[in-house]
């Protein structure tokens, strides 16, 4: 267990590779209760949320969620979030644990005099059930579990799983099918044990945050603090699809319009190591003559691919698929090549 | 917490081991180090036969999925053999047999008596106990 943002974090159970492959082949169970959750209540909640996010929450129906960035006035990323519409006047926002102390006051200030906001982080547990067998595990976890397979991507509903009242959403951070399950913190241990029991014969295994990181990297899902932060904007990060510039005023809109009009300088790309080496966060990316063209933001061996992969920002012109680049692995220049992402895509 | 330690060699506070074998001293990393690193995915040995190495200086790195650790020479001498081919081909050998097949380098020591100043199995076990 490793401390992070005030939580003791389950980084690893049996080994990163083993857990990673269990999620790809069967299913894994992750305790991600450290994530920040807050609820907004009131008829103006939608307007408050939409004023702070780049995506368009007004398009959501009840029981639907979306992934979005929240930017500052410079158009760089304060956090990436999932916004859930429970009802017209009841919303749930999930933020990164490391950003909770920044995002909660940010939303609270916008909500002042308009809607109620409550930090639900401490009383809410979040357990992710992910993998090709995830929905089969859910089906064994009580009479309401089977119906969860009908959920569309980013759809959610209330359910009772192994006797625990919860909200299940068809979302995840692994590149696999599955659900993320919110429940009362007091019920978390029952839910965790019950799901593991229900899924044992299907190959369900507990998976730690280290495996979660290699899984999300293969699926090219951004990690805040690595691939995105307050020095990066959604357009260069490949998150332009979450930016709805046609939407009414939102924080960062003017800056993002200007960035779009002015053209980007750099782009987040995926690369694969050709030479022997592992790219790590912070390593410089070089061209063939040794000039720095960017920096690696995430890198790791990819257990499903048996390759070493990475993400990094490179100056435009060096971002085309097939471009030969070099990673400065602590003074050693190791060849890599820009490849399409996601690195891993599940069979559908 | 118990970690596999053998009493046929000596240890450093950086979790390397050194074992006399004929004229040379084999160097590797301990089971504790391996456990801390997890699945080893890359071994870089940045020395060649004939290189002169100084005690405490790095001679390579071991990388796992999550992190990277430097390898430090426990004593000065001349590199006689490097287990490069085996460990480049199969880095997971370090997870499987860190005290045997996954030795890293063989050093002909300048001063063999330096080994007496390293930790024996009992002292190393005590170190692990007190750090945890």
C-alpha cells in the first residue's frame, strides 16, 4: 500500500503483468475510491457545470454521463472529469483525487447562490469491474446484475449488486468493457468481497493501480499529471473531441478559440520503442540529429503487446505516423517510431 | 516480512550481492530488490569485459514495469564477464533466479578484502528488518 492524496493505495496485488493480463483476458476488480466525487443539486446545476467544462452537458439525458476537460481561462487543463446526470436537478461529478482540493472550490465558487454542492468523496466508494468477463460477473452478482449488460457506454443506473445498493455506470479506464460502481463507503467491503466471490470462476482478480496505469496507457487514456496538466490544452492532447466550441460561454472558451485559430505547436502522439529501452515520464524526445522535439509524458512496457510504448508531445511536423524519433533514456538515445493510437483496441 | 537471503555471499545496503567464485566475484541483486521492483522488463549492463570499475559507481540499470534502479559496483576491479546476452534476451530471469542464473557481472577485484567490509547474511537480514 502506498499513500496518495490521503489514501492508502492498492498499487499491486499479485504483480502488474499478471493483473494486467487478467483484466485483458477475464476481468479485474479495482478499488478507485480515492477518486473525488461531488454532487450538485438544483435546477441551475446544469448551467453551473456547463460554465466550467469544455464538453456539452446539456446534451445529456437522465442516467447518462460524459467525459470532459475543465479548463482555466488560458484554455489549459485544470482536470479531466466525468459528469453524470442523475436527474435534471441532480448531478454527480467525478474528478481526480490529486485535483480534488482544486476542483471542489472551483465548482463551489461557481455554484454560489445558484445550486447546492456537496463533497461526497469520503462517504462514496468507487469500485471498477473491468474486462471481457465483467458483465458476466455482474450477472452473477444478483438478480439486477444481468440487466446491466443493457447499459450503453456512459449510461448508468441504480442497481443492487451482492445485496449492496449502488449506481453502476458503463465506463472505465482500461480499454475493456465493464462498469464502475459507486456505493456507500460503509458497503464497500461487502461489495468488493461479494464481487470477487461472484467472479471467481470467471477469472476475476483484484487489480492494482499499477496495472490500471499500464492498461490505460495501452488504451491511450490520458493520465492527469502525466499527459495533461495546466501546461497542456485539450486540442494538443488529442482531447479536441471533448471541446464544444459551439457551446455558449464556458471558462477557457476564448483561449481555446484563439488556440484553434492560431494553430497548434505540438501534439500528443503515441510511440513504440524500436531499440532496447523504456521511455519514462519526463524523458526528452529527440530527432535524428539530436535536437529536442518534445517530451515523454507516459511510458511503460505494454504487457498485452509485448512492446515498450509511450506517449509524448512532439512539435508539429514530427507527429506523422511512421516518424522516426529518439528517446533520451538517461543519456542514451534509443530509437522509437510514432504509431497510431490506441495501442490496444479490444475486439468488439 | 521475510526475504530469501543465502549465507554463501555478502550484501550491500543498495541490495546487491557479491559472491566469490574462484578468482572472480559475481555481482547480482537481492530477492528483496527484485520484490521491490516487481516484474523486471529490461536489464542494461553498461560495461564490457576489460573495463575497470570503481566501488560505488553505477554499471547499469534494472527496469521493471513501473520503475528503474541503478546497479552499483560493490567493489573495485576489472570486469571479467558480463551476463549481457542472457539478461537482454530474458530479463525475467532476474525474477526467476536472482541469486543464480541472473548474476550481472563478474569482477576481478583490486582488493578482495573489501568483501569483508560488506554485510553478511545476518547483517543484511537485520537491515531489511529495520527498514520495514
